[in-house]
C-alpha cells in the first residue's frame, strides 16, 4: 500500500470510528447501580433511568419499566435515597402492581412521606384507594398530609370520611379536611362544608370559607349556578372580610345580570377597601343605571380613588357620565384633572373641545398630554368644525393646540385655515401650522407653500421645507414639483434664493441641477453656500462632476469637505451598476489628498461593499497617513465579500500580512482568509493528517511569540497530524485517532480542522520535565460539527491528579458559529517534579472527545502558582453548560463537619477579591440535595458577572462569625435536614446582616433552612411548609416572566427549565413576584422568583436549582446573576 493510500485508509477508518457512540451500560447494570444509590454518589444511573422514562412511549415498554422500579421499591436492600428517587419516577409509568409497592411503603418507617407523595401523583384509581385506606391509620401531621393528598386529587369518594374529620379534636386536621373538601367540590363535599359553617369558629371557620371559595372556583365553569350559590353565601357572610371581594368577583362572573345589588353594597358600604375592586368590576356590567350609580359615587371620592373611578367610567363609554367628568377638568387635584381629560377621549363630544383646548394649550400643565390625546380621539365629527374655528382666532396657545389636533385627526378641509395660520405674526402659530400642513395639505396647496418656504426665517426654514416636500410627494411627476420652484427662484431676493436652493437640492431632479450649479457663481456668499449644500444632498450621480470640482478646487475649505462627503454618500447610495460605482470611487481617490479626505473615502467604501471598493481600500494599505484605517476597512470589506469575491479577499489578506505586525490584526486577517476557502478534496484532507514539519514549526513560532511572559513553547502537536514533538521535554500521543473535519478549513485555519479524538479519553505523555521549572499546557479545541461536546482536562502523575480545566461545553460552530478556543493553563509543580505527567482530555458530555492542538510551555525561571492536585478517585466537579472554561471553584473539603462540632471551616474562593468587587458568600454544606455538585456550579455562574466575587462557606456555622459582615451578599444554599437548626447566634447574625442593609439570595430548598425559626419567613418571604404538597414530579416546565419592569427581569423572556416546580412555599410576608410557573398537577400558578425587603436589606428568592441540570438553562443563570447583583444594590 502506498503512503498516500495508507493516509486515505487511515482517514476513512477514523471517520467510521468517529461516528460511533460509546456503548451504554446495560439496563440491568443501571438498575443495580440505582439500588445502592446514596446522595453524594454519581447521579449517572438516576439520569439514565429518567431518560429511559422519557424515551419509552409504548405501553409494553412503560409497563416493563414500572415492573422493574416496583421490584426495586419492594426490595429491602434498596437504599432509602434510591427509594425516594423511585417514588418520584414510578407515578409516571405506574401500574396497579406499582401502586401496591408504593402502598406497602406506607407501613414502613422512613418511607411514609415519600410513598404518600408518590401515590398522590399516580393517576390511577388504585392509588386513591390506597390513600383512603391509609387515612384511618394516621394522626397529626401524617393525617394532615394524607388529607391534602386526597384533596389535591379531588377524590369524591373520600368526601364522607373527610366530612367526619371536620369535627376532629386536632384543629390542624379539621382545617385540612375543610380545605380538601373545597378542592373536591362534589355536592357531598359542598354540603358538608355548609353544615359545618354555622358552628365553626377561629381557624376552622377560616378554612371552611377557604374551602367554599375553592369549591366555587372549581365549579364556576361546569356548574355556574352551584358556584354562584357558594359565592353569594360568602358575600353575605359579613364577617368573612377576606373572602367577600373574591366572592364579588365570582358573582359577576356567574351572575352578571343579578350582581348589581351586591355591587351597590360594595360601593356604598362602610368598608373602603372594597372601593377599588368594586369600581373595576363595575366597568364590566352594562347599563345606564350602573353608570348613574358610579356618577353618584364619584361625588363622594377624592384623590386617587376619584381618578380611578373616572377611568372606570371612561371604560364604560356611556355618555351619561360625560357632564360629570367634564366638570372635573377644572379640578384642583391634578390626578383627577388628568384622569378627566383622558376620559374625554371616549366620553367627549364637540362641546368638550373648548375646555380641552384650555388644558392642551397650557404647556406647563400636567394634564396637557391627556387633553391633546382626547382632542385627537373624540369621535364626534362636529369636533372638527370646533377645532377649525379655534385654530383661526384666539389666544396663541389655544390656536396651537387646535392646529395640532387638526393634524392628529387628519382633518381633510383644514388646509385653508392652516395656510392662513402659516403666515401669522405669532411664531408659535406659524410653526404649528407648517407642521400640520405637512400632514394634511393636499397637492393643490403646493404653489401656495412655495412663498412660505422661500420667505421662512432660520427657525421656520426646516419646517417649511418639510411641509413643501411632503406636499410635493403628492404631485404626479417631477416637472410639476420643480417648475414652480424654479420660477420663484428667478424672482427671489438672495435670502429667499438660499431657501429655494435647499429645496431644489432635496428635490434633486435633472431640471433643477443647472440652476443650482449656476448659483455657485452668485455674488452673494450665502447663496453660494446654499448651492454647495444643495449639491451635497443630491440623490444621483448627475451632480458628481460639480461635487468633485468643489472637493478639489473650492476656495472655502468647509465647502471642500461638504462636497467630498456629499460625493461619497452619493457614490455609495446611488442605484448604479458596480462598475460605475467603482469608477466613482476611483475618481474620488484622485482628489482625496488630505488625511481627512482619505479617511472620508475609506469610510464611504463601507457603504458600498463590492470588489471595487475592496481594491481601492487595499491601495491605501501603504499610505502612512491612513494605514490603520485602511487595514480596518480591508478587514471589514473582506468579511462581507468572503463568499462572493474569494480571490480578491484572499489577496487583500495577504497584503495585510505584508504590512502589519499586530498579532490581533494578523489573526483576524487569517480568519477572514480561511472563510474564503472552498472545502478540501479527499486528497487534500489526507495531506493535512500527515506530519508537515515546516507547517508545525511555523505555528510553534507563532505560539511562542505570544507565550506568557517568562515562558517559551518547547513542544507543539498539530493534532491529527503530529504524534510527538521535542526531546527534553517532549510530548507524545498516548491514545487517540486522527480525523479532519471536512469544511472546517473554510471557516478557520487548517490546523484547527485536524484533531485527535476518542470515545472516552484522548491522552498525551509529557516527559523530560525539569524539577526546577514550572510548566503550562496550551491547547485549542472546538465543537465544529455538533453542539453537545463537554470535556475536561486532567494532569495525572504518581497516583495523584489535578483538574486543569473543569468540565466545559466546547464552543460550537454548528450552533452559533463559534470559532476555536485557545487556552493556556498551569501544570501543578507537585505533579511535574517527577519528570513526567499524563495529560488526559476526558468526556463529560456526548459524542466523543476532540483536541485540535496541544503545546507545552516551560518557564525560564520560577513563575506561577499551579493548582493543588487531588488524589485519584475523588468525585470531580460535575459538568456545566457555560462556554468559558475557568479553574474550578474549591470543592468541599474532606474534613467538612458531619456534626455541629469542632472548629468552624472558613470560606474558600478561587482567587482573592479585587478592589471594589461585590463580595458574595454562598453558604452550603448540608442539604438533602447534592450540594457538593451544585455549589461550585452556582459560584461559577454568578462569577460570570465580573462585578461579583464569589466565595463558598462549606460550614453553615460561619453564619455566626462576625466576619460574615465583611461580605455584601449571602447566598443561602443550605437546609438543615437530619441536623437540628443552627444555633441562635447564627440566626441572629444572619438577621442582623440582612436587616442592616446587606443582601440575601435564597436558593431552592433553602426555603426550609430554619424550620424551627419563626422569624425566617420575614427574611425569606416564603418558607417550606411540610403540610403542603412538595412539588411536581421532576421534569421540564416553563417559567413565565410576570414583571418585566423590575431590574432583575427587565428584557428577559419566558424560558424552559428541567427542575422541581415547588408548590410548598407558604407565608404572609409582602413579596413582589417576578416569575411564575403553572403546575402540571393542580394547574395552579406558583412563584418561581420574587423579591422583598427585610429592614434595610434586599432579598431575592428563587426556588429553582434542584441539581446541576437545573442550572443549565440560561434563564435560570440570568435570574440568579441579576438577583444577586440587585440585592447588592447594583
């Protein structure tokens, strides 16, 4: 076999290998791993099972999965953590056999709660039967939980048993039964609530009312009559203040025509809190009688309440309210006056014009904008006549307001009045009339506007020209536009000729050009200046000769600049063939002699990017006056023309390399040149997988030139082509196959297209390392043909290893057209001191592992502080979706306290805090979740905001340390679980930290961090309530941004995330909700992000963040970054 044939064979074999995926573990192995799973171990088997459930759609397959999960659940050897996971997944595929397995857990200590929650989410009748059977076995909190489950499932068969529990001696049980009966909302459930209502008191009575309201809302669509009866009972319950307003809303929805009596009670009743909602609801009920009631109510109110009722009357659009609202235009209360003016847009008629003009004409009046809007929108056609009359006579401010209203209304017969006003002696009236004429004047007004444009003073010249040109556009042809202006020009005085020349320049017709050129010789300097400016505005090349002559020979330097700018603008924008455009630019080059003129020409070329413009820009690369500008123009034009003028662009980039030594410029030029290349043939691909000593040496020199200070490149491998390099030190390939990405050479230099790859790991050996030197490793990588490669880099030597680059999503060209990434990271001295070290690129995502280039740098002395190595086998930091690899945040120390004893561990950070940074402390170290994985991920996504410096406290007892107040924000990623709540000093110090003016961020289950501290709700806003349903089954859901005005969520869009949708938050502290999500279980909305104030401090609470995958969504990352910055006052 020839050398060439061998290369092609290697390439084809590699191509086949490259396409293969790693063989997944067997189902049996996955379930065996799941059986022994404990928190803190790898989550891989859990993720595999979740994917099985997602991908298996056929009934038989789902039944088989259910059978396997049920068997594990029944196995006494299955760990408690594994059973907890299975109970979250089994409801998705459960059969009656699965229900039996979950029901048996109800009788076993430690599994009652997980079994109950699983049965609640299982959509089978057998699951409800199991919960009903369990009801009599429970007491206290466990009984409350079962009651809530039956209520959440709306189990009508349990209504009898729950009705009996309304008399239970435990108030919590009785209240839970009332709430559950409300959710069930069956006739029997509603009857039970009604019977219990009369004798109930205190919390039970509140729960019964809540249940009746829930039942009414559930029945509103399917049985409006029954829902209306419930709403009416609540409305008539005068002591049920909290429920009467929602009851009134419900009555209007279910008994709109009969609800007037209740509405009158709300409006006339003694409780002022009913006013706002009642007025808002009143707008929904038709009829003049309701309008009259509202008008009577209007006379009783003041301030903001009165303004709100005016808005309600405006929404009704009933003329019966017109006079009462009109009278309020004279109110001394500015809010009332503004609302009354605004309401006239729907209530007003011609009689309202005069009072509205008084407000609209008051430039300093706060109600003027509302009055102007009302004048524009009054639907009464007689209003036009009233406005025409007002525009003709009266005070200037009222006339101006009337003129503007005529324009806003597009009044057709207004031109005569407006033309007269355009010649008025009052400047403000003239300007307003000219603006209005541009909008409404018909074509037959053109001749009358020309004298106005000619005689306009400096202030009015621009508005007059705009009016004239607007009307000119309504004429049928160019001669009709130009002839009257030329006739006026012949008779005009110099000042008038100036204005008319500017008009001719804007019209820009062939008939107008001779007159403008003739004006260049006028004896009046102002006329000459106007002619130059008119030519500079000319729209087509007919003025090219005159402009070039001026640019070269005008006696006035500003005229030369104006002419050159006008010429270049015209050359770039004219609708002409490319060859004609190039010729125009070449002519400009002959007269562009000053640096300023040359810069203008180079800038003008960007407006017309073609091959001719590129060649002209290249011609300036050797011009010292404008070389920098020429380089940037050539690069920019090259990018635009890479696919249409390949040869010209390649030649231009070579010219740049011959004149520039700037590394950034050279890299940009090479990238532009690469983007012009066509895909390589099979023979060319094979060539680039063959070692080329000259090519590698040139790249090695280039990398050495830009090496960090104190380092030199000693070895370089062009991956896919080079297997080894160097003597001492040296680098050689240990494992990996060659491949060349076809097409990669068309977007980047070829060295990035050739790679070493492997299904699991690409490894290299660096040897001959000197003990007294420091080393760094450089690399380039990217994901050219996929968008799923995530990989890490490790250094391994003598039983120890160090993660040099954490699991990192490679930049994808396939999605986002990202270019290759070049990185340099230090090697730990303790690993290199032995003389050799293995470098391993490991898979952390999908497809396989790829490396484009690898090089070794050796210090010329002692430099750098390398990262600390760790022992082989310790759990690595989990992967994350960010694209920028950084040295990992410190993982949890091995000696993290397992109990609240011993010395308190101090916070750790990846680097010292720079001056002025916002100091953020993540408090973690004990949680039901995999905090060891999520804490570093959370730290790194926050650190992407360069204003934030993030540390991690793996010992929550640090909350009691006075040094806590050295930080600006505490991010609480901690929850007590099997440990008692933190001691009083921790709680008090945290409270002092926040209420004293610092920031707090609450993450996911941190809402349950202090379950025995009643004061925690005032800090967190909402806290975990174990009596409520915990969350939806783990899965994908949409987070909706509900407040896009808040700084945290401004500009954000709705997004999807893979997480737990929390339904367990409870509390009465006032909060501002920023984002919501709808439960797939009960169809209710729950807050996913909210803010509040605690004393002088700010709090951001987001219950998202169950695991590492939950932080993958950009929306989640953005929420936590923005929320952290906001609580810090940024």
